[in-house]
């Protein structure tokens, strides 16, 4: 079964030059959790996406894969 790619956290981290471990530390999460978000193995809640957006200073919509092409 193909994995659904629902978030762009990994891409936005790369665009901003922020390492997974930096985000994990700022959020009080483990590096493993952030890594699983980045690989779309698990999805963060909307509240967590909001916090990630605030930390990275991006619009929350940038963290989500668009359903429009």
C-alpha cells in the first residue's frame, strides 16, 4: 500500500535550514517523533501543525500538501 504524503514538514524544514533536532528541542518532542512527521509515518495534530508553523514562521498551509494541482 502506498504511503499518503499529507504534510510538507520535511520540505519546509529544509527550506528554512532547520534541523529536525532543533525543531524537536523547541517543541519538547523527541527527534524520533519529528522524524516520523517528516517521513509521513504519523501525522501531527492541527494544534501541533500550528505550533510548527509558529516556530518556523510560516503560514500553516505551507505545511500541508495541497489537494489542488
